[in-house]
C-alpha cells in the first residue's frame, strides 16, 4: 500500500529531517495517529515528492527523515475546469471530485444562472475551494495540488477561452444542446484543455453564443444529464482514456 501523502511547503534534502506541523502535522499525528517508523510521502504540492520515515511523533507534529526525492512529471495535456458555482451544499464537492479526477486548475465562475453568489465573499469562497482541493489532493495522493483561481465573471471566462484556442488548445462547454459528441473532439491534438461546466440551471443562450463566438466547442458529454458537481469529474475520466493523461 502506498504511503500517506502530506504537504510541506519546503522539503529538505535527502538525509535531513523534515518537520510536519500546523494543520498537516495535527492531522497526521492526532487524526491519523501516525507513529515512529511509519512511511510517509511528502510533497510540496508543486510536483516534488519525497519518501520519508517518521523518527519522532508529538501531539501535533511529526519529525521525518527524508529518504528520497523526485520531481513528478506533470500530466499532459493540462486540463483546467471552469466550474460555475454550484449550490452551497454541493460547491466543495465539485472541487473535491474534479481534484480526485485529475484537474490541473479550477476556476470558479459566477455564471448567469448560478444560485450561489460570491460577489460579496469572493475571496472567502475561493479560499474554501483551495482547502477542498488540498484535502482531495492528499486523499488521492497527488503530487500536484490544482491551482484554484479567483472568482471569474463571464468576460474573464471568454478571455480564457480565446487564449486557450490561440495557444492550440481546446475549450469545451459541456451542454445537452451540443452538436458534437465529447468523445469525438480532437483532444489528442490539444496543447491544453479547458472544460466549462454550467450551473444547476444550465448555461443560458447568451453564454452559449458568446462561448462559441470566442472559440469554444459546445459538446454533449454523454447520454445522461449530470449534476454540475459531477460533470467535470466524468469528463476528466473520459479525457484520461482519450489522451495520454493516463
């Protein structure tokens, strides 16, 4: 069984002692009850991975000897999920599922039909998503924690689409009206991919028109209607099989 992953901003060289404290150390020592002699994988969340062994354990911290360090290669093509804000009870679930499914970046979007509104609490909402992404990355033992952007308005999303297309990438808005099937798009030729997921009420006509004008493909993901909180994870799973990501 693979060692548990915990995140540390700076990982010492091989042979030196790393100190895991703060929330990560408290979770490791108090919640997981990790003890001396147990293996732990450390990561800085940006690709650096270190195998280590616990040499001392306190109530809310661990000391670990670094045994080996490697830099994990990022997957390609990179996938950014533009996620319209779900209802509050499903908001962080969308981030967790997308992270576990391999999203490289997550963009919260205040779409027209979003029930949730972050206008007065954009920073707080983004910080909650970052915490959810970090926890999900740890759970799925990822060497990279997906970057969660600040709140985007529709104009910001359209700029992202244009830049992606200009850089030989593909932007796809998932929608039941799509003339193309998701699995038929030329993802193997894309330098990077942007997935756009609408809110519970769906993308409105003006958003669909603007996204298509900016260069996004409107595509049908599959035969069933998915919740906004699960659509990105399903699409990421399909991309794992359709591209070299897996």
